[in-house]
């Protein structure tokens, strides 16, 4: 069978099988984190521009934007998917180098509202989208990630699988949904190597593309079933000869959704092991930032390629500046939304510390990527000490996961400024009980 057919056969079995309670719980965690990512992204310029551009698709239709404005399903998927990636707070599946939630959940939410599914059906669709797409991301591998933004490419499959699952597409139609969405996949790494607004649109377009592919497959549209593994297929075109033979080997036994990374800082996740390591070293040795003579950061290559800005001049560049993120954390104790306000961006203490920082690829840490995201921190102090620390992972990774309480705190911190404390707590309670909800209808 072709890879599309392997996933389609699993989907057909998935519809008939109950999900373990643990998997349902992790799906709810993913949805809560999606909302935590969504709210701070609503005011991002690309999201505002989308709403202005898509005005003909708003105030009608069976789906909703984040704060209750009616929309057609595809417009809702596009806008909400973009917003969920805009603030750089969304989840990731480490081995796939991919943020699955933004597109997968946006498509599932919009499609589910449009056709009227229950909360449990929605959660099942989310799980299916994660399980299919993360496996595609793992197979496509590091050679794909070198040039392509996996959240845009692989995210299209998460959206298609989630929407197709909600529609309960038959085995053949589900395979064709994946085959069709493969031809829609896009999102270039180069899009965020300069100050640009394009990056969050990758997630939004993936959500829209996946939903559209599932809708078309439901009406009988067919695609090339060998589009992933064929001689001129996605694997050959966008990776380095990946092996698809075991792509479905652990489906139904190893649920990837239980091993997500949830961000504990705001910004590019590749900076997080360096942030965590620097803060750990500072705390252990009680180092004042003004006493740091030199700080050296060793990490894996993509962290330097992507978080590449040496002297960021905007909030967007700062999110992708390893030096800024680490220095801001050391000076201010954390990297939250305030780190990207104008006054903080020009903070003299942060900028001075950046000038005393060196960053480089550590070959051993680079060899362990993507399965491990680590950093090695070395600090020279004014009193002559040289202190070092190896940070093997990030807080929020499966080895050191955010607890449910941590996740609630993140949700409330990021949603309250947008919808108010009372509404945030009501929504949080509703999300923890999604499996009992009779619908996904928007409630003010």
C-alpha cells in the first residue's frame, strides 16, 4: 500500500475504536494550549489584514472566529490557524520539527462547527490529525526542515486528517483527501529569515488547505495515491529520499499526542534550551547580570539558522534572536509577552549583555537533533569564575512536561488580557470537559 492508504486504513479502524482516557486527556491539553496560543495572536498584523481581506466570508457561515464572529469554515480555519501561530506560543512535536496544533485544531474546530459535531468527536478528529501528520513529519526529516517550514507543509496533512476524520470519510475518500492536500503543501524557511509577516500564514493556509481537501474528497475528488512515496512525489521533491515503509508501524499503539512539547516561554522554541540553561546557571550560582563578563552558548545548527538575528530591530526579529532571548531572560527573569514591547526591546542592560555573548554550533548537540533539543552554557564572571551547565532539554518537553496546573496558568496569562478573567475561567472549565459537550457552538 501507498502511505496515503496506510493512513486511510488506520482512519477507518480509528472511527470504530474507543480512545484511551489518557489520550483524550492529552487531546484536551492540546486544545487548551491552542487557545492559549490563539488569543495573543489575534491582534497580530497578519491576522487583522486577513479579516479585512476576507470580509466577504465573514458574518456568515457555520463556523466562528475566536471571539464569536461568524465565518465560513475555510475562512475560520485560515484566520484562526494564522492567529494560533502568530505569537510563537504554540505546541510542537519534537521529532517531526513541527507545530501540529495551529493548523490541525483550527481545521478541526472550523470543520466541526460547520457540520455540527460533538466535543468528543472533535477531540477524536484532533487526535487523528496529530497521529497522521506527525508521522509524515518524522519521515520527511531534517533534510525537509532545512528548506521547508514543516508547520505549513506537514500541517496541511494534520488539517486534512482531522477534518476528514470529523466527516468520517470512507477509507478511499480519506486517502484521496491526503493525496490532494499533498499538492497544496507550502511554507518556506526563507520566509522568516528576514523581518516578515508571512510565517504565521503558513499555519493558516495549512488549516484552510486541509479542510478544503477533505471537503473535496467528500464530494468524490480524487488525487494521486502515490503522491507521498512516488518517484516524483512529496518525499523525493521535498526531502532526501525518505523511507515510508514503516510510516504506520506504531499507529494506534504509540499516540504521539501524548508526547507534545508545550512552550514555557514566548518566541522561537529553538532558543528555549539556551534560555533554560542560562537561567539554571544564574539561579544556581546567584549571578547578577552586570557581573557577567562573557557568556558562551553552544547548541544545534537549526537554532542558529532560525534564531539568527544578531541585533533585532523589531518584535518579530527579537522572537528569532537567540542572543536577545537569552539576554532578556537573564536580565528580566523570563521571556513573556512583555519582552517584545518597544521599551523592553531597547533595554540597555539586555543589549549590553547581548554584546558579551557568543553563540556557536556544538557538534555533539547538533548530532542529537531533532530527537533532543539541548544547549551548553558557559559564563565567565567578574570575580574570575568560569561556570558551565548542560541543559539536556527544555521545560515543556516530554522529559519535563508542563503540568495541567502549568498549562492552566499559561492559558489564563495569555487569554485574560484579551477576553477578561471571568470569561477565561469559564472557557477553561468548558475545555477541560469537552468530551461531554454536545456541540462546538460558540458561547459568549
